[in-house]
C-alpha cells in the first residue's frame, strides 16, 4: 500500500515570536463577511521564508520568518483570520511552537506546557494576493496620484495607521514613504505594509497650509505704561 505524502513547510519558534509574526498582520485582515476572500491570512513558504499576509483593501501587511534550510518547494495557503487570532491568544509566550503549512492548511502545535495541537483548513482568498510579489510590484509602480504627491500633506486615517503598531519589535522604528498610489511602511527586515491615503476633498484642497498659524511669529507684546 502506497501512502501519499503531501508537501509541507515546517518551522519552530517561541510563542512570543509567533505573536510577533502573526500579530503584525492580523489587525489588517478584513472582517466584512460580504468579502470572505479578505477575511483570511495568506501563508506563503518561499525563498527561505514563511510569509504571512493580510489586507482589507485599506491597509495591507506582510511579515516574514526564516524557514529551516530543509524547507521544501514553495507552498501557499490561506486560513480564517478570526480563528487564527483565537489560537494565537491561547499560545503561551514561553512555549515552543511548531507551524506546519501543507496543501491542506496550517497546523500549529504547542510543544510544551501543555501540548496542544490546532489545525486550520485552507480557505478561498483574493487570488491576486496569493501571488503577492508581482501584485505588490504593480501597485508600487503605478503613477502616483495627488493624494501622495501633494506638497502640504498626505491624509491618513488614524484608525488604519494604528494597525501598524504591532509590526514594531524591540523598539525598531516604522519607516514610511510614498510609492505608487499608497504609503509604504516598513520595519526592520521583517515587515512591509501599505496604507491607502484618504481622498482629498475640494474643501481640503482649498484650505490654507496647516503650518501657517503655527510658524507665524506674533507681534511683540506691548508694555503697560
């Protein structure tokens, strides 16, 4: 009897590293049930790295973690973001954790204190993001729009911007630059994200430079006789 062995990519890390790795992308996953292909985290094992990616169209996050040198051929899958978040919350920070990505889905095994295993089956995902390298390259090479080239300011939604806080590790700064039609946010060599600027209304375009009132030197105070 012949058994079929599915291709897989396996890596181990601590629970803390798992929270950092997946925690950097989970805030960006969609929660709109009418767009279920965006309510997932995409996992991609390629180029010696395990990548995790999530997006709800307004922001996108991509994190990576090194794979062992024995990693197999490239693999891609997608699992439910809400279920993945629930599992990450259960994993203890000091525990050893093994992640196994196969064509069937993702397995997460807490190897100690106590031993627990979870399995998430593959789910449908937004097809272009399954091939994220060419898709991202296309986004960053698009002709810039006024929202990212305006001299006065780039308008960013503070609620969306706050999602990137979890990308920082060990005090590393977030770095931001305009590219294409979006803002690119990076942290160290482990995180890449995109934030879509807010549209510029007619009132905003006609408003005065917000720095004017801050930098104008007031007249000297008059002495009272």
